[in-house]
């Protein structure tokens, strides 16, 4: 569970960096997708161990 939460934190930081950096939107989309994936992993780890 801790590893999943740490990965979520990294994904959140990447999303924030993407929001601050100029780009065509793909960085933001990729970071948002990664954040969503890791949120799912956190929930699964918390639920199923």
C-alpha cells in the first residue's frame, strides 16, 4: 500500500509539473492518465492488500 501511495505522489507531482510547463496538452493528458492509474492502484492495494 505504501509503495502505491508513493507512486501516486510521484504521479501527482508530474501532473502539477505538466500544468506549469508549456506544452501541447499531451504532457497534461499523460500525467492525468498516470495519476488516474495510480489512484486505482492505491485503491486496489488498500482494498485487497
